[in-house]
C-alpha cells in the first residue's frame, strides 16, 4: 500500500510538472513574456497553480531549450532573440532539415501522407488577421515535422521538433512587431514535389533554399525593428 501511495504521489508531481512546463513554454513562445523579462519563482507558481518545485523543474527544461535563463539568487529571465542566435538557428535548420528532406525522398510513404503534406504546403493567411496567421504557424510546424517523420529516424524527428519551438517564437515575435510575413506556398510545394518525385538532391536543395529565404526575411525584420 505504501509503495502504491508513493508512486501515486510521484505520478501526480510528474503530471503537475509537465502541465506547468507546457503552459509556461507556450506562453514564452507566443510572446506572453517579453525577451529579457525577469520572472520570479513565486509569481510563476501562483500563475500556473503549482508549487515552486514544478516551476523549478520546468525552468530547468526551458533553459536547456534556450527559452529561459536561470540566474542564481536573481531568478528566471526570458532569453533574448539575438542576431547571433537567429543565425545559429537557421544554420542548424538548414543542416538538419535539409537532411530530413533528402532522406524523406528516399523512403517509402503512402499517398495519403503526401496529400496531407501538399495540403499543409498550401496553407495561407490573411494580412492583419492574427487568428489566421496563428493557424498558418501551426500548419507550418506540422509541415516541417511531418517531413522529418517521413525519415523514420528518431534523431532527425526530435531535432526538427525541438527547433520548431524557436521558429514559432520568432514567428509570433514577427507578428507582434506588425509583420505577417510572405507566404512560402511555392517553396513548400516545391519541396513536396521533389519528395514525391524521389529526387533526394533536389529535395535537400529546395528545403535549404526555403530556410535561407526565411532567414533573410527574419534578419531584415530584426535589423529594422527593435521589438524582435
């Protein structure tokens, strides 16, 4: 009986820690907190209805994901989106997602999966319509994650999924700065076409081109707007 009670308490703490982590991570990504903003453990525990322990555990995980910084005796700070960090993100994306597209083009997949990719690739949004742009961000994340999943390589899948948190944060910061971006529909469709034609070299090239085009847009925005 005692063992069962201990396990139950442990499961409860784990669930609470995961809930706090997910809620705090979502709020950071969607811009509920400003880059550089200081957060106290006590305030976070109150906001997310947990004790300090799950908040502390969530902060450690978010620091590992470069979304939060823990400073001893001072508290927690939301990480800045710097030019250097943006460059590093896009370098990583080009290497990993280029490889994902190349490998995906060499794998076996069913037509329904490619049809879903084509649907995601065609997702559009309306300028000055935040709700439609949020839907576009969600579709963009599913698009890139789905290509990684086609590889059936757990390391590639994890790497792409982890990096999407950074990309979503950049995309939300862009609309907070009043920029809704240019639709990459033709770029996305070109990647799907190369995968469907099993042209691995072209799939990698088109994915890398797409990522570098996105990088140039973000850097232009960052240079002209201090809010990013």
